[in-house]
């Protein structure tokens, strides 16, 4: 993780999530997503609340509801709601930048690793929303961001999968797959997912 700037990854992943949310058509918030039986609204709320949950032990301000039981409703200004959560997360990680370890729900970790974990979460859920709302080509998960997230995925995905059951089983992709498809498959997502995928 030392060679990867977690703060840059977080900024890039947050930008990706904002871009995707900005592109959600008004009639697509109820669409199914790759996340089990969650709608776009629920994935949006989960992604927003996860950013707050990851920093709640730094800020003493946690999400107002359970990220893993997200509401199937979106407020009047989703971008403003998202922006508030992302700003809180960014500010919290910045406050711990100089600390050797910062507290997180997954245990103490260097702020750089925590920020990268937040980036991974934001990027994966941005992709979930993008493919569920017809933005697969206009707002793809970039290979550059995916390659940057590979190290943190290797550090935390299996731990979270095995300890909390929060990632699906690995989806096998070919050895010549793109960095984005490799990250998605490792994180339990079918890179070819469509609303009709069984």
C-alpha cells in the first residue's frame, strides 16, 4: 500500500461516484443492480452511508441508518446528500493522515489504507449504479482506478468476505481481462452483468 496514494484513490473514486449519480435518469432509481436484490436507490444509500460508517470512529458521527439495510428512497437532491457524506469522509481521513493508525470498523489501520478502502467501496458501488442505469459505456470503471485499487482489494476483500459475508464469491474472468474486470470479478461482481443476468 505504501506505493499507492490512498488519498488520490479516494478523490478519484469519489469523483467517479459523483459522475455516475449525476447521470442517473429520473426513471432509473428503481432499477435492479448487481447488488443482490437492491435497487439503484438502495445502492446509492448504501454507498453514501458506507462512507460515513468507515470514518465514524474518527468523527464520532456515524450514519443515521444501517448501510446494510439501506432505504429504498432518495431525497430531493441526491448529489447534495452524497456530497455531504463524501466531504465528511474526506475530512475525517485527512484528519488522521499523520497518525500511525486510525480507528475503523475493521480495526485500526493507517489512514492511507483506510482511504483506499473507502475508495474501493465508492468505486465498486459507482460501477453497480452505472451498469444498472445504462452508463456502462459513458461512465465505466477506469482501468487506471481499478489498477490502483488492486492492492487494497487484495488486503481487505477476502477478510470482509470471510468475516462479514459482504462480498459475493469470486467471479472468474480470463487472464487477459482488463484491470477493471479483474477487480470486479475478485470483488464478486460479474463484469458482464445486465439487468437480465440470472
